[in-house]
């Protein structure tokens, strides 16, 4: 079986930033910084990546910050706007890999409900044989179990998996399982890594 390429989604395929949505809603820079540091924080959002439902998260947060109810509703309704733009050059690499016959997979920390609405908007996901979503599995990177799930579903393990992710902890966890894992910084670096690995000419 041929070696496969596994992509992260946020900050690898798409430029994900909570600020990208809320800077459209909150005009005052100080208020925006406060909101992202206290209300819709990345740590709070990460609950959904680990499998906590929006139906649990949102009412609890609204109870804490009742004056932020409309903005919290926007988090769920307009989440796609937090990752509207592809990372420069990476989608071209995906299409080149697909044209060359590479087996492609995704491994993403992403809430199940939010990913369902996000995937509908982006045809790039049709290029992948399978997408392992942490929220659906109720376990997130860098837990070793989610890497094992990729191995089981792809039919590959260890050095038969080339992995790119922007988080050093996630790369370390993949390397610990013997994956050919590389920290993502930009498309040019990824292209060079894939060329050395024999995927691109």
C-alpha cells in the first residue's frame, strides 16, 4: 500500500482565526480583545473539538455572560467566517497530490457540528479519502488514540503516513508513533518536504 499524506485543517488548509469573525461584529479594538480573551476564547472553543456539543456549550456560556448572548449566537451561526480563506498555496498542493495519485486524508481538531457546516462550503474536502474529526471521535490531538484511529481507517501506520500540522505538540505525538510528521509553516516549505518524501517532483 502506498504512503499517504495526512493534512491538518485549521491553519494548514484554511487560515482559522476567531478574530476574523468578531472583528466584523465588535468595532472597538479593546472590547474585541476583551471578548476574545474572556468570552469566545480558543480554550473555550476547544471543548467542541473534544466532543462537547454546542447545545451544552452555548447555554452555559450565555449564563456566564448574558449580555454577550447575540455574539455567542453568532459564533455558532457564522463560524465559517472564522476560516473563510485558504492558506496561500496549500490547496494547489492538494490538487497536485491528488492528480499524482497520492492517497489523501485529514486529521483535524474540529467540532463535529461546526465541521458539518464548514465542509459543505468547501469542495477541497472531496479530494480526501477520509477525514478524522476530533469532535466526532470525542478525542483530540495530541492524544495518541486519535492517531491510532487514522491508522485504522487509512490502513496504514508509522512511516507510511506523512503528516503536516501547525502545532508542535501534534507533530511530536505523530512522530512518537513513527509517522513522517512535519511542522507546517507555509506552502513553500510543505512543497519542499513533500518533494523530499517523493510525493512531488
